């Protein structure tokens, strides 16, 4: 229960802070509308059923890209959320105070980005509702259990990279170029805006090493095609593998980063 109370405290803190910026909230929602409309008109240019590489996902480019840009948000939230939270705590001078409490390092790391994931979830609901109500995107026959499993593993696998990024910020007091490069590679090769099948064969092989590729493929098959579990099992196995490898590495890196910052006396430096 103490962990739950601490998690709620982190969320309450972030909600209180974010709610003071109402204009930013309105601008974010407006941006979602503009982005969806832009891709809807682009889909009109492409046409439905004209791109063979879209057939495994139903053949409709707008539905394909809507799921891509919506659920890639989880990847971004995990990749940048931990580092942003740590950097913000450094600047505000609250990081050292939190680390001196009885709260474990793992709890601090994992709870610091809970609000970002909650906000991303609400954003995805907005994306899907707009797509379904205004543009007729059909997800009624979706495999919701499969989609949920993909979602959980997406957050877990991407969080490992995010914690590594936070470790970099802890030590060097600035943004992590590795996370920036990985995010760019994921959006280029992960199939957010176009099917991976259109990439050269060499780049298609590289994309297998990106969690986002498996996340979006499993999510699209589950939501747009209602694919049974046996079809998305390869995606789930890949995401489990990324999680098992990246999360422990991330936590060890962050623990080392905190230890080094304490030894250097640089926890309060930014």
C-alpha cells in the first residue's frame, strides 16, 4: 500500500502542476485535430486498397497511420518521460530531497512518469474516438486482449530505454543524444507512417531490433484485423525479450548514475 500511496503522490503532484497550464492543454488537443485531419486528407490522395503493403492491416492508410501515431505516443512517453522528470527535479532542486527519503530508487524511477503514461492513454482515446466518430475507422471486431498485452509490453520494453536515458541525464545534466537518435530511428524504421515492407530489405532487418516495430505491428493486427493471439505471438515474444533485457539494464544504469552523482556531490547541480 505504501508504494501505491507514493505512486498516487507522484501523479497528484504532476496533475496539480499540469492543470495550471490550461492553454497548453487546449493547444495539445487542437494539435491532435490538425494532425488527424492532415493524415485523413493524405489518405484521400493515396486511396483505399491501392497499396499492396497495407493489405495485411486492412488496406486503409488512414486507419493504419492513425494507430501508428496514436500508439507511438507510448514509446515517446517511455523514452523521454523518465529523463524529463529527472531533469525537471534537478532544475527545481527536489531530486536530492526525494533521493534522501526512504523511497527506493526503482520506485522513484517508475513512479516519476506515471502521469505521462496516463496522459498518453487519454490522448490515444481522443485519437481513436475522433477516428471512429468523424472518419469511420472500424475497430469493433478488435482483439482487445491482444491489444492490451501489446500495450503493456510496449510500455515495459520502451521504459528500459527511457531509464537508460534518465541515467545519462543524471550524470551529464543534459539531454541524452542516444535517446534522440533511437527515437528518430524508431520513427523512421518502426512503421509509424508507412508499412515496413516499403523499406529496403537491409533496413527491414534492422527494424527487427526496434521495439516499436513489433509494438505497432501487433497493435494494428489486433485492432484493425482482429487477429487471434496465435498471429501476434511473435510480436509478444519479441517485446518480452526487449523487456527482459532492457529493464534490468536500465535500472542498473540508473542506480550506478545515482551512486556516481552522490560521490561527485553533483545531485544538486544542473
